[in-house]
């Protein structure tokens, strides 16, 4: 039987190129792949772990409260949408109104900033 410590010492003296050649030789000799155990280990590494949560990419911009500056909020709604004055007013006066639906993160944050600057309380859903 080979001396394990001596073998480990010899392997640590290998250059990266020599180590790569050793891996190829052992793969051919034994008919295995060095990548296969890593893939199996990665797939079964955390059997009870939760899947990573996907980052949300589409948001709804929802007005929770109009705030004290209702006219400014109505103007902001009209800027963000193609609604007329009456529809924008109704939206501003209705709690939990969706100003924008299924928009990107950047557009949702921009709309939220504009509405909050006008005095509204806004939530991204």
C-alpha cells in the first residue's frame, strides 16, 4: 500500500498543467469524469434547503392614500398614464388603485417617486 502522506506531498509539488494532465490520465485510465462527482454533490448537497427566490421583475404601482395634495397627485397620475382628468381624479380618490400594472422595476420606482413627491402614499406590489 502506498504511503498516503508521501503521495500527498508529491501531488502538492505538481504544477497546474501537470495536475490537469494527471486528471486526464486518471479519467482515461479509470473511465470516469472528474466533473461528475461535483455535479452529483451539488445536486444533492442541500436536500432540505429552500429554492432561491426569483427576483421580481414586474410590479404594480398602487396608491394607498392620496395625502393632503390631491390635485398634485392627480397631475402625477395623468403624467404617468393616459387617463383623463375625471378618471385620474377617481383613481386618486379610490384607495388601493393601481396606477400602473406589470411594469419594470425602474419604471415602477420612477412612478413611485413622482407620486410620493406629489404627496401620495404608494406601494409596489
